[in-house]
């Protein structure tokens, strides 16, 4: 992780107890209505028991591997399926993994810094829908590392994840990125996350590395807590490659122990719209290092511990319009009522809602609503 980011956030964030949300959102999905065409294989027919006791990893992999090259569907009926995240369920091209709404993939506790419940690596045309993934953070026997994933998508194309609930991972609920050395990694392209809840993960709800074409919509990323940065969403390709053409639409980013959403360098062409950033202990939405070409529109950023919207570092080419900023910098004592009588007090309140640093360039902030 980039030391610039670590230093920036370390100076800004204090260690405070986590914020509890009143409720979590649970996605809904249709069961039995989808098909990837061709062969359909039920994991029970390959020996999966779904009894919450037996290791079902081999049965899942046997079902995936039994699909023909032309593709097909692996179905997962109701049950609690125990998965060895050190071996993972390795998906292949041209397939749909379809879980019943009450099917759960529960990771076996391990002591490794790195593990994956589901891997989508070097694959094309993959869909994952329904059910739940429960990580092993609460029973993890190791101390270090931050790379235990619910779903890990790397160097893959045309991937869609929908109607899932992911929680309690040692690292990130979802990672979308690239395989390969710095500067030469193969990005993931055309990835969609829709109607997903990623909550109570140790590092992040969602992290994005090198990609080209990602849409995140109608989803919730909440209650990240355990190891820094502890954000809801973190776009962090760093030196590995470029992250570009990303849209975050109609999402809720809430209750995270760090910042709601962070955007770092080697990032361009990001649109964030119609989202709610609330009750995060750090900033609501932060751009730092040198991302470019950002559109931030019609979002509600409220009751975050530090400044609501921060455009920092060498961020360039930003259009922020129609955003509502209210009740941010909640860690600081404030006298909102005085703002009604004093223009100076109002300006001070607004500084706690919005910050644009001097090193930024071509930043336009218009039609911002500072409401009580």
C-alpha cells in the first residue's frame, strides 16, 4: 500500500469505537429463473452436503470442472456449504454460479494472510448470483495479512455479481483487479456489481485495482473494521496499473471505521452519483494523490466523522455538482444554530463539510447544498 495514503490517513483518523448501524440491507434474488445455457449441474449431485459440517470445496470444484467448454450453470440449493478458502472455488469462463437465496458459503478458519472463497481469475463471461458468503475473520488463527477475500476477480472480462450478501472476511469482501507485475498487469474489464451487500469485513467492503470498465450499483458497503484503511470502497491500483472508467451509482457507504470511499493515483474517469455516504468515522468521500476526471454528482454526504467531501493531493479535472453535505466533521464540537446568524460561522461550518486543497487543479464545485 502506498505510504502517501497511509501517512495521509494516519494523520487524519483517530482510533474510536465503531459506529453501529440500526440495520443491514439484505439483497433479494430470484431462484431458478436464470441459466447460462447448456449444461446445468447441481453441486449436490457432485457430493456437496450443505450441512454446515462437511467440507464441500471439492464437490463445488468438481461441478465447475464438469461443465463443457461451451459453458453452463452450477446450481447451489439451500444449505450451509463449508468452503476451504485456501483452495477456493475456482470459476471458469462461460458459466453461471447460481445460489439459492438461503444458500451460504462459509469459509473454514485458517491462519493464512491470503485466501479466497471464490476466485474468478483469467476468465470470461462469468456470472455469480444469490446467496451469502461468510468469511472466517472471527475464527482466523493468524495475526497478519489483509488479503482474505469473499470474491476475488482478477484479469477477467464480462463478470457480473448480483444479489449477494458478503460478510466477515479477513480482508476485503470483494476485490476487482489485475494479475501481473507493476505496470504490466492485465486489468479486469466490464465488471458489474449489482444489489450486493458487503459488510463487517476486516479491511474493505470493496477494493478496486487495475480495471477498465466497472459499474457498481444498488449496493451497500458498510461496517469495515479491523485493519487499515477500513473503508467502504477503495480505488487503489497504485503502481500495478490503471483503474479507469468506473461508475458508482445508487450505493450506500456507511458505518465504516475509516473513510467512506477513497480514490488514489493511477485512477481516471470515475463517476459517483446518487450515493449516500453516512456515519463513516473518517471522511465521507476522499480523493488523494492524483486521480483525474472525476464526476461527483447528486450524492448525500452526511454525519461522517471528518470532512464530508475532500478533494486533495494533486487531484485534477473534477466536477462536483448537486451534492448535499450536512452534519459532517461530527468529531468536532459545532454550533450549527449560530450559522444562521453569522456569515463567518456559516463559512466555518462549510469548511467542515467541503475541502478543496491548493494542490488540486481544474476543480468545479457547484450547486452544493449545505443543510442542517
